[in-house]
C-alpha cells in the first residue's frame, strides 16, 4: 500500500461527527449482559461483532478523510456489513465485512464507540469519571477469509481520547502491502514498521490479540501482538496528539489493493477488555 493511504482522520472523525442519540432500557439491559468484570477489575465486552453500534465509512485516496458524500453502493468504493452469519462461524454468529469498487487503494473503516458519547454499551460517561481512569486495553478477535491475497491490509485500532490527548493505538497487518505489522504514531500521523511478520491464513480462522497501555507518563505503549498463538513483544512507545474529545472506541478496517479487488472478512468472538 502506498504511504499516503494511511491516515488518522478516520479514527478522529468517526468519533466526533456524530450527535448524541437516545438509548432505551431494553438496549441497556442487553449491553449489561454482554459485559463481565473479572476479580481484578478488568471489564470485558463480549461478541462485539454481533452487537449494534457499528458505523461504516468510506476512505478514498489520496486524503483518506471520511467521504461525506459516499454511500455503501459506491461506485468508487463499495462495502457492506452483514451480522448473524452461521457459517463460517465459531460462536454461531459471525459478521461478514465486504469491500470492492473501482478506485484502487480505497478502504472501509468500521467504528464502534465503547465508552463516551454514542456508546454502544450505554456507558456515556457524561461527567468524564470513567475514561480518564482507564490505562490498559486488549483487542481480541478471530477473522476468516477465503481470499486474503486480495487484501492490501487489515487494521485493528484501539482509541482513547482523554485529558486533551488522542491515544490512537493503530495496528495494521500488511498483506499485499508486505506481510508485516505496522503501528501508528499519532503525533507524526505516520505508520511505523515493527519488523514483526504478519502471515494470516486463508480458509481458516485466524486469532489476533493486541495489548496496549496508556502509561502514567502520558505515552502510548504498544505491548504485544499475538497472531495464531505466536506472540511478539513490542514494548514500543509513541506520543499522543491533541483532541478535545473524551471516549474509548475501537475500529476495524479493510484496505483495497492496486486493483480494488473485492474480498470479504468474517469477524467472530470479538471481545474488548479495559481497566
């Protein structure tokens, strides 16, 4: 993928352009049942791929800002998200994500607000008493594909906005782009190669676990990446950038290749842990 194809704009805009929506008691009960708390105070949201609250956005070259006039039907970039898939699935309810179109190197970002305004979990944190206390996050997901060679890259992001700073923990598995994990530096708006290889397998379930931390000194700490049981310890520090927002969100993104070939990825057993 060309260097210009990666941007932090989607992460920021996908959070800040929405307006507060009402949430009702039945929804809050469902969200509560989908969250558990460990003995150590860790809270885990389970099966996020099957939950509501996901929004999709078109990201077109060369700016890769959110395209306000684009629709899922394209034609430059087409995309869809279909929950409730029984096969392939591990849990019995995977979600299929598909992209295609005609414009090379076009990407689709899906975003879910965990805590803060527009929270899919009912955790609106209006008084900002929760988000500032959180320092550790784990993004754990299984994904399946039949034609991974058509993917330029797959991206998995954890985003925390607090104290006037944006901690954007971006992780990108380059596939057609070079089979390596990159991480994101919010301060420079650039992706940083880790030297860690990324070779997910087609026609099989792949398991990714990402562990990060917002340090007491106000930096991003990329702790480790695990793919299919093999863990690479990173311990790489980056710096945040400025923001006026308060929230915790996650992203999943699929990137188009040089021919914008259509392909699909199924996500399952997506859980997000924070403390």
